[in-house]
C-alpha cells in the first residue's frame, strides 16, 4: 500500500448522482444566501428512460440553474439489502 497526501477540498456548489436501473436520484447542495455558512439542498428523482434523461441533462436543468461546479457519480449495481 502506498501512502498519499490528499489535500482537503471544499466544493461550494456540488451535485451527486446515484444511477440505478430504473431511477436516477440527484442531490444538489449550494450555499444558502439567506443563511450565511449554511446550505440549501434539493433532491430530484427521475426515471432512466432516455427522454427524461435528456431533459435532466438539458440547458435549464438543475446543474446549470444552480451553477453547480462539480458532479459526483455513484453507481452501484447488483447490491441488495437483506
């Protein structure tokens, strides 16, 4: 195992995407202008059908509207709860 030095990076405007077989869940976190030091969060559920994914990736959708700077993907396949 190799030791590495990682620097901590705080991303002000971020979105996380969880892609499932039938559903995509997007969580967006941005600064709250009404409460300095606090954050706003929005969670969006979408189907994985092509027309809905195209809308989700469109020019007026969440990541562009909120000026998200980084998108983090979470893909988990074949994992089931007991």
